[in-house]
């Protein structure tokens, strides 16, 4: 969850830095080592909504609505 948030913030920051686009073009893949990890439905919903609808591009109303839907889904399908 923290890695996803940090990566999203870094990716947005690169748009504002000199050479950021060139750096992004060189990225070939990402690895996140988070397994096995116990996460609650709330944590999973927060991470996915933040990664899918970052604050720099989406209003909080959309992100929080999406988070609520994800939370409900993860709570039911646990």
C-alpha cells in the first residue's frame, strides 16, 4: 500500500521535473514485494482507489465514492 502511494506520488512529480519524461520512457516494469500480507478490506480499498484515481487528477468525491464501493465489495467477498 505504501509502495503504491509512493510510486504514484513519484510518477506525478516526474511530470514537473526536467528530464522526467525521459526517465519515464526508460521504465520497463515495476515489482512490488507485498506478499504474503494481511490487509483489511478498508486498506485494500484505500490503496486501490488512491492508485486508480490519484489526487493530482481526480477529485476526492470520485475517489472516496470508488473507495466505498471497493470496500463493500471486499467486505462481502472476503
